[in-house]
C-alpha cells in the first residue's frame, strides 16, 4: 500500500502541475484578449530577437534569399532617390539664400 500511496501522491502532484500550466494558458489568453496590440508587439519583438539570434537555415536562405535581395535593392534605390531629392532641395534653398544675400548687398551699395 505504501507504493500505491506514493504513486497517488506523485500523480496528484503532476495533476496540480498540469492545472498550473492550464491556469497560465488561460491567464495568457485573457491578457491577449484584453490587449491584443501589446500581445502582437511582444510577439513581433520576440520573433525579431529569435530571428537575430538563431542562424538562418539553408532552406530559409533558398526560399527567402530572392526576396531579401529585392528588398535590399528597393531600399537602396529609395535611399538614393531621397538623397538626390534632398540634395536638389538643399541646392534650391542655398541658391535662393545666395541670390537673396547678393541681391540685398547689391541694393545697399547702390
């Protein structure tokens, strides 16, 4: 009978532990229901950390490599275009200020 009592006690402890995990799951579910955007942000953050820490598999490189190159090319193109637009705008503004400065200094001498 001592063996059965020990087994029952161990089994009961496992059941208690199982209900503890069940409670954690229901608590997590209710938290997600209450704040879905926070849960989404936390999930994205955890995914980003895991993605940065874990090395990419060969299959991931094979499947996602072309998309990564396209995104990289598109990002580089967007940066180049915005840099050119900023340079043009700066040149326009600087030109206006130079003309304004030269115009005002020329009229004060006259």
